[in-house]
């Protein structure tokens, strides 16, 4: 039955992700309920985490974020079994929790990563108790059909997120853009200037989740300036991690780049390689530029 629902026709299901900060100083539920700016930031953390863990923007939608004191509940409708399966695999491996922690740390300007407690449910079933049985989890989610349309508040937050991402730069900046040199610690992408930095674990996860079969092309692009990825190195990685699948192959590629280049393993170099491979949407995701739907 589970195989049929995964491989067959239209597939929908619903799950609720419960979140709680393990740090007493950061209450995600209070931030979402009491502060307008806090609500937007928490929603953005959730959205970016879903993009990381489900492999992009498609195959799911957030229906509602609600008070499940002491947890913050996030109701997610899945419309694609493969997307749901990828999310479950990310959740089972701990990648969802790590992504939540890293995005929250950055967007809330915290001094260190935020420890987050999570629980995943489909109807009355606690999926954390059966994550080793992927097909059973998929079946529980498939049988838990959404009982509501998307909440108006979520519509508003999605629109706000898109508006902020697409907001044009101030006119004064665009006038002087050609005249002003780009600072040495910055780089330009799609006519916007971004601060350069070392790659992080969140970047590795976003890259590994989104690059798919194109990881070898990106590896060869990085290999133009990285000795550790020259020659047969990329093909050797493909062979060595073939059984582990595309995610692990992509992860090990970028991890090899990080280990070899150290402090020189900069975000700008990855973005340039993605541009060379025409993977601009993945670069936008890593840079937190909300893609146009």
C-alpha cells in the first residue's frame, strides 16, 4: 500500500511540526505571537528550513502556524510523496533541527546556535517513534488529510517574504553602483552586493539538498581553483559514496572543498561555481533570496 501511494497518482498528506527552543531566553512561541517583526523572522526561519529539508519550494505548503503551548505548531500539507519522503529523511537524520538552529541563530542575531526541540505528528501518530519505518510514516501522513485551507495570516507572511526579497535597492545605491568598487570582503551576484564569508554547515546542507545530479558539474567548476578537486577527484567521490546517494555525494564534495581550502572556502566561490553551472536558483536559496514562484 505504501509503495503504491509513493509511486502512484495524486498524493497528499498533512503533518504538524512542533518546535520549542531549549534556551529559556528565546521563546519561539512568544516571538511569533507577540511581536510583528518576531512573527516574520520566525516564519522565515521555518520557511528556509523547509526549503533546505524538502529540497526546494515545491511539493508542500504551510497551512497554519499555531499556539500549541509550550510548542509552536507548524501544519504542513504535502502534495508530492517524494518531497515528503525527502523531508522525513532530513528530519530523521537531524538535518531539520540543525537547519532550524542555524537559521534562527543568524536571523535572530544570537551569539551561538539555538538548541531546538522538535516533534512530528500526523493526526494522533507521533512519527518520532517510527522514523526507522519510512513507509509507515508516509502512510500516516497520507492518511492525515488537511482539514483547512491555508490560513490568511500565512498568505500575508508569504507575500511579505516575497516583497522583502524582491524590494529594489535604494536609488542612491544604484546610481553609484558602477562608480563604487566592491569592497574586498564582498562579492556581486545578480547586480547585488553580498558580504563574503566562509561556508557553513547550513550552506553544505542547502547545497546537498538542492544540487541533485548536478553536483559533479559544480565540483569540476570548483576544481578550476581547488587542487583537491582536480583530475579524477570528483569521479572518485562519486564512486566512493555511490551507495549513500546524491545527498551524501554532494555533501562530501563540498566538505572536501572546505577541508582543502580552509579559510579560503568562501561563499563567493561556491556562488560563482553555481552560476557557471546555471544553478542560479540554488545560489539564491543559499543566499536567502526568495525565488519567484
